[in-house]
């Protein structure tokens, strides 16, 4: 008999949200839209925007400091690995994880970025949990950070009303009890690459006068098709992970979906027959913050003391790639 492997548990959380608030009324002055359209079609009331001198690494650093403060006796120097989930790194290289490590003085930590768009936090959590399970590392910092305002075309009403900026982090450590990250399910379908992408600025279409003139460094999205995909895949991955673990929807205490659009969330909840009282929402306050939306919800629930020991939490996300992911956490 092999000894049972430990579980990875989230032992601390922290978030950073920029102070600057952009309301729907503000957007009415920028593009041909109405506050009412945005609210009824997306559920978003306002979103946060990073100041000009702030980018993903600085926000990730501030969220990480909060997570470290939340873990009694833990110092930055104790961290073995930093994984940063982001689609808006400060630079092509070095990685945003390295920049966060430098700011924290987490000298021992290995670092890498993980690009899986909106499900990026679940992908990073899954990855970190494997290093804990195999006992390769003892303390892992998982950070999600995105400055989507920098890749948003502020003249495109189809996309500019949707996104916001922010960062959120958590610390993972080993635990011998039957709790923590109990299961993860990741998926992707690269044939959907054109539904949601930033076409310019990479090795396919390097930044040039033309890419800038044509706005190819901004998010391009087929909103309606992404919407339909999201509803279908979020229901499927939620059902699949529950089945894999011999659980029912009724066993779930809290459902934390990716926060892209209230109508997507409500449709998924309805299909799953999960009460909206169990669904954690922050889309109205922060808009879609890509990989950051789910960990902000985790952090706010953790800090407000609403999670009880033993609660079953289901995370569920979709995004560019196309990618999707779900995760079951026993708190
Ligand atoms: O994290 C993943 C990232 N993305 C998403 O999750 C987005 C998923 N998709 C969505 O959330 C929705 O598809 C949107 C909110 C983007 C759009 O809502 P929709 O109900 O799918 O609208 P639509 O794209 O079918 O457009 C309906 C109309 C169009 O006008 P016409 O062609 O019918 O005259 C749009 O031009 O709404 C118009 N429209 C707007 N009108 C006022 C699009 N954006 C706006 C706007 N204000 N901001």
C-alpha cells in the first residue's frame, strides 16, 4: 500500500481592487450605450479601473500581501512557488510571477505565469494542488491578476462595457484532513480560437503601425457565440465534476461561477437547478475581471466568514481558447 497523499488546502486569501470606479453612466458619455442596456444585458453596474501607473504585477503583489497577512506566521520567504494566472502580463517576459516574487522578496520561490484566460485561476489552483499533493512544495502562492482596461477598445461598445481590473491571491498548503481541493476538471477546444482573442502583438501579428491603426491589440469577441458556449459548457463541466466524485447538485453549498454576465450565470443555475441563494455574485460591482473574478468571490466569502468548515464549494469557468474548468473545494 502506498501512503495516502495529502490534500492541498487554501489557507489564506487576499484581493486588491483599484479605487477608481467606472459606472454605467460614465460609459454613456464614452460610447453609444445606455446604463439600462448594460444593466439588463449583463448585470454589471460598475467596474474598477487601474490607475495609469498600475499594472498586473503591482496589483498581484498587493493582493498577495493581503493573502500573506491572512496566514498567521507565514512570511514571503517561506513561499516555494508562485503561479500567476494572467492574460495581461506587464511584459512578454519576464513573467508577472517573477515580478511579484521580486516585489514580495519571496527569494525561495520558483515562478511562472499561466495563460488560460478566464478559467486561469482554476487552472493555476489545479496546478498548484498537484505540487502540494506530490509534496514537491509546501507553500504555494496562486495569484490571478488582470488589467483588462489595457486591452479594451474604449470605442467599441460591444466589449468596453464588460471588463474591469483587479487581482486576487491565495496560499496553498498540505493538509491530512479530508478537505481542501478535492477535485479539478480542465478542458479546452482550440477550434474556437477566433471567438475571443487579442489578434495583434504576439508572434503571429507583431505590433506594428498597422496593428495599432486597426486596433488589433484590443479584445475581439463574438459575444453571442461565446454566450451560448458558456451556458452549455458551464453546465456540462459542473455536472461532470460532480459525477466524477459521486456527488449531486444538491450536495453543493456554494456555487462560484465565472462572472461574465448575470444572464449566463442565471441560465447555468437554472439548468443545474441550483438556487440563486447558493450562487456567489460580484459581476455587478466589478464586471468581468477574467481569471480574477472567482478568487475575489472566494476571498470576500472567506473574509466575511460565510464559508463554514466542511462546506462544499463548486467553482466553474469558461473563457478564451476556448477553455473551461471546474473545481470542488471542501472548506
Ligand atoms: O469571460 C468571457 C468573456 N466574454 C463573455 O463572457 C461575453 C459573453 N457574451 C455576452 O455577455 C453577451 O453576448 C454580450 C453582453 C456581449 C452581448 O449581449 P447580447 O444579448 O448577446 O447582444 P448581441 O451581441 O446579440 O447584440 C444585441 C444588440 C446589437 O444591436 P443590433 O445589431 O441588434 O442592432 C448590438 O449592437 O445590442 C447592441 N449592443 C449594444 N447596445 C447598447 C451591443 N453592445 C451594446 C451596448 N449598448 N454596450
